[in-house]
């Protein structure tokens, strides 16, 4: 079923292709619009099986984040939100806060100051 031309969006019914392209380019420079588009590409990750099914898609968000400054923040938001565990985040902290010992992350007592091991 197609819409009559008088019911089509203005961008489709009038203006040149370059005007429409410019409008799309301007819209994709707005972070909130990009975030909304990317949210539609990221399914809710409620279970482990949801996350495992999403793993191949994570690379798409990484590539999107690296492709354009406007896409960086929305893509990274999704990547951080869809992490399978907290351990990659712990690896970003200084070794004074957490360190790995025998395959486990151990919290260093920060209140002891310079006497921490």
C-alpha cells in the first residue's frame, strides 16, 4: 500500500535529492537523534542468552563509535551498558584501587594511604 503524494513527508515530495541529503546530514549531527537511532539497534539485554546473541553486534557499535565524533558518545553508551561483567571496568581503575591476584580482583584498602601493598 502506498500513500498518496500529498500524504508523504515534505522531504520526499519536494526539494532536490541534495536538499534531502543535507537535511539528513544535519539530523545525524544531533547527538540525541543518533542516540535514538542506535537505541533501536540495541535490543534489551535481560538474560545471558540475550547478551550472547548481542556479542557480534557489539563490534558494530565499536565501529560506529570510531567512525564519527557525533556517533562516539551514543555508541559508547550502548557498549558500556551492554557489558557482560564489571571486570573490564575494574581494569580501568588504578592498581591502587583494585588489582588482580590469582585470577581474582582484590580491593586495596584505600584508607591505609601509602602503606597499601
